[in-house]
C-alpha cells in the first residue's frame, strides 16, 4: 500500500527520540522512516520488528490511521503464523548435522530426523507417524542418502521421494502417509520453491573421473565436490528411490562439466533417471522416477 500524500507531512514531522536503538538505527529516525521500516519488516515476515515500528508511531500519534491499518495487518499475520506447527517453523530454520544412510528402513530414517529436530530447536517431543503408522512394507523401504548441514525440511522432503511417502508437520509431531496425489497444508517442502537444477548448471567441475564405481559412490563424490567448489554454499542432496536397481557401474572421465551434466551422465550410464527438486536430485529406475511425491510441483523431465 502506498503512503497517502496528505499524511506524508505528518509522518515526516514525527521524530522518535529514545527509540532509535530498538529500531536498529544509529540516528534518530523520522516518522516516515519508522513507517517504511515497519512495512518492509512486515513484507519480510519479521513481525516483532514490524509491530514495534507501528506501535511506536501510534504511541506518538494515536490517531495515525496508516499505522493503525498496518498494525492490524501485523496482527493478522501473527494469527496466521501461530497456526503453523512449531515443528515446521523449526524444520525450515534449523539444519541437520551429518547423516549417512545405506539401506536403512524408511521409518527409522524419519524417526532419526525427527529426533534431531527435537534437539535442534523444536523444543518439544515430536511424535512420529501421528494419526497412524505406515504399513510395515512401506516403513521397511530402503533409504540410501547422505546429508550434511541442510534444512530439516529438505531432508524430510527427500525422504518422501526415497520412500514414496508424503511427510507432514502437525502440532504433535511428524506424520507420514503413502502418496495420495494431493498435498496437504503442512506437507514438507514448498511446491513454489525453484528446483536446484538451475544452480547445478553453474557449478563447474574441473574433472569427474570414475571407474567401475557404484551409483551411490559416484553421487557421494559429486555431492562433496559441489560443496567444495561452491565453498560450502551449495549442498545438494542426492537420494536413491527405494525401488532403484542400477543396471551398470559408473565409468566416466569428464572435464569442465557442470554438476547438472555430471549427475545426468551418471544416470545415463546406470540406465536410470534423475528428477530435480529444491533440495537436490532423486535417482530412480526410469519407470519409478515419476512416482515421486508432490505432484503439485511441476518437475523437470529428463531431456
């Protein structure tokens, strides 16, 4: 909402002695500066700062309608935020430590990540499989993946791909269900987030050499190399679909290739298929790769 012109002189005339420290300003701010800071904070979702700004404005001038309207929007945003399960907020804000799985059961993997989330910042006991357990055959699906210092939300979504399940946050903990074809409100992952494929095309490897390596070893190498080349800023997850059966070992010698093309080359050699997500790439049999959860997100089909 644009600031109404007749109120600009009012905002400009207001000064806020004694509040510059709480606003984060070195100099004494004007009313307009406080108002604009509050609007920007609201747009970014920094609700405590936005509330302080508009409350300061109303303290000096209680009849300032613009500040009252913005404060009402802050209150609405706070109510919406209060609905979000604490586990979801923590999963997006906190990162998983190092985890290495090679054929662990899906249910055990989900429970392990939930336990780490408890310690990392959820500050509450997280019940796993809220609303009922997965069928035994589903819970025992094999998970093979390696993660280090990536958001919990990304790990839960990657686990969903690995086991063909959807993982959701609830007020009590973590729920997992077989893929039904529709997202629920608090499912792991954001369908609007960009896939990692575009960034992977910008990561250039000077050399990628493998001789009769397993697909898992090749992907582990690429995962570590991506973090090394990007100096830790790019940390993809490469996860194998539970039904994946590689046809061949990987023998490659590539130079000056992007991470995206290196992953694709591994999959071509192994007669498999990759799908890119915001957390990295899922690798599966060509007929199984399309079974990944999250149909609301338009995936990038292999070319």
